[in-house]
């Protein structure tokens, strides 16, 4: 599993991500912010409380998290798209 080494909240449910393998990019997670656990993340001030746990998993104080595999997939897709332009 590839670890996330840096996460920064950006506007519009986006995150700037850096991975331990050197890949980085800005991704949107707006499409997965549904359900009770993710409702608070729709507030930008709460969204900014994102942090990494000791395993490199993206978390918020209410227990919401995003699987590292999903983050990796999105960063790789974003990276491929940016190289095509």
C-alpha cells in the first residue's frame, strides 16, 4: 500500500496529495461525500480539519476517512490527464 505523505484541503472538496512514491496532485472527492459520516465535510471549515494518521490514511475528526487505494487511484488518474495536455 502506498502511503499518503501530505494532504492539504483545497476549496470545492478538493485535496492536494503527495504520495511516498513521489506522485502528487490535486483531486476532488466531492463524488464520495455522501452519507451521514461525510455530511460535515461539505462545510469547508470542517473539511479543512483533514489530517493523516500514522498509517498515512486521510481522516477527519468525526471518523470519516478515505481509503489510500482510492486516493492513489485518483492521483494516478489526475497525473495521467495532466500529462496529456
